[in-house]
């Protein structure tokens, strides 16, 4: 690792994984700090063992349990190390496609790290890249692309750094992916997951680490951003945009063109930009018309 980064790290410094300052899912994290507003959160997180820091940040965390690794650009070092680890951990296994699955001759399926179950149909010009797992009885419509590296770009003093995606796309049974969909692979310990019996219309973008439960219906041109969590039996109407890390409860209804930036409760119905409860949106609309 030290060779990859050209930075000195003590041999007795032990950490289990990389993670951002707010992550608490592992016992010993290596993170980075390049902005003062995250110092308090980092210091209060007992899971952080060390951090790439600038000289100013090093002084600010003095006396805490965080071991400072002094560098000129903490962000570049952290994400360069993440890329190094992702490539180091990667393992290749031969692709497995059940004999009952029908693959159109113009489709491209990676020869490694793809698993496709029974009785699936892969239509013309589909691309399935590494790290995609699919259950039984699925349909992948023409032109869909699965398993792409997502849009995780970091501005650094050394230029814009593209961050390697190390997760999977995991698709359940009886799922239908519509034409020209883009399904991004998971990122940094969070896989992209599509539950049983969920159906996608055309031109849906499903970003890295987004997860949806069972029997979801996503209509044309919807965009679900990274790490969004969507429950079971949810309806997402055409041209909807759902922001990163938003949670949509079971049986929720997202109306056409909505821009969802806050969590939606189970059975909730939201409308608008930014989306609010549908009944309030209609009441506001009637009030504005009356005026």
C-alpha cells in the first residue's frame, strides 16, 4: 500500500477498511479529512483509527484518538487507495449462464463474474458487464446496460479522479429491465439490488448502491440516484428523480415528474419539485388558481 501511495504509514497502525467520517459499520476505519466542518463528527466517531489530513486538520484533531497521516491532498490519497484496494480484491470467476436462458447473438455478456439463472431472456444489443448476478425468469430488454462503473468523480489537486466500483448488481427472480436502462454496479460495500418481480420501463437509470424491494414498478425516464432505498410495491411514475440516500417506504406512490429529496413514508403519495404530500400539493394548486 505504501508503494501505491508513496506515503509513510506506521506498521503498527491497524485498520479494517476504508470509510467516510459518518460510517460506523466496522471497527477500525481509515478515512480522510480535508474540510473543517467534518472534524467534530470524525473525532466523535470511535470507529475511525486514522485519517489522511492536511497540516491544519492535523492540528485541529490533536489530542483525539485519530492517527493523522499528513499529505498534501487527503481526498486524492483516500480515493487512490480505494481504487488500489478495489483492484487488489477483485477475483475473476467464469461466467455462468443456465442452458435454458436465451441470449440474442448481438448481446454482449462478460466472460467473467456474471451469473444468470434459468429461463431468462437477454434481448438484442444488451450489455452485461462483470459483477452481475441474476435470478430465474428475468427479461433484459434491448439495449440495456448492466454492471457499469458509476459516476463517482472526485475533484483533487491532481485532477478529477474516477473512483473504481467494487460492488455488484444483484437481480432477483422474474425481474424485467426495460430497453436502454442503465443499471450501475454497487459501490463501497453497498450492492445495487433489484428485488423479485420488479419491472422497469424504458430509459430508467438506477445508480450505484440503489436498492429496491419486491414488485416495484418504475416507469419510463425515471432516475434513482446512488444509495436510494426503495421498499416493496412502490410505484415510481415517468420522469421522476429520486435523490441519493432517500428512503421510499413500502407501497409509496411517486407521481409523474416528481423530484424527491426527502424520505417518503410507507403508503405515502408525493408530488412536485421538490416533492411534498400529494394532498398538500393539490391544495396549494387550488389556492394559487383561486388567487
